[in-house]
C-alpha cells in the first residue's frame, strides 16, 4: 500500500467551505479518469465520497487525485 502524504477532500471542503469551480472540475475529471482506469481493470468503488479522495501536491499540480477504499469486483 502506498503512503499518501496529502489532504482528504472532505477536510479541504470543511476548511474552505467550497472550492473554486476550476479546481472542482479538475478534481472531478481526475476522479473520472481514475474510476475508468479501475473499472477497466475489474475494480469498482462502492462508496465514492469526499472522504475517499486524497489530494496530493506532485508533478507541479496543486491537486493530484488518489481514490482510496477500492474493492475487487467478484464474478
């Protein structure tokens, strides 16, 4: 398991009350890309919520999204 040194989206929302639209869209699109990648690998997320989204500062980005608490889909 990877150690994530970032902030949970739920905490960020509590701190700021709301995010600017451009930041929100960037986070949303990264989540969509991550979920598409996971689904293509047979992994689903059954409880996606702000407390399962971690924001990291890396690669010169303010928010690099990691989704946590994933489960394998059983056939």
